[in-house]
C-alpha cells in the first residue's frame, strides 16, 4: 500500500514541471468570477481575470473577448477570487 502511494506521488511530481511549462506558455482566463476586495470587505460583479506567465495581466468585464482571446478559459460561475 505504501509503495502504491509513493509511486502515485512520484507520478504527480513528475507531471509538475510539464504542467507549469504548459501553463506559462498559454494564458489563462478565469471568466465570470467575483473578485473579493478584502480591504473593503465586499465582492463586485462577475469579471474575467486574464493570467499570463503566472501574473494577472488584465481584469475585464465577464465574457470579454479581449480577456478570453487565445487563452484557456475556465468558467467560474458563482465562484470567488
């Protein structure tokens, strides 16, 4: 049993660099997500957050074509960031 778990973890760790390289090469658009303003203690309307090379590159209206263009789009209806 322990051997199976360690092999599974080794397999996941081996995939890590591939996933991070893949994520860095293509932008990610988190669409229809509510952004929480921790300082004000509230959340706004749904928006699209574009992430490029691990950093937020743009925040736009939900469904924005400019935010989604060429990115892997993840619809996060009703979720918070």
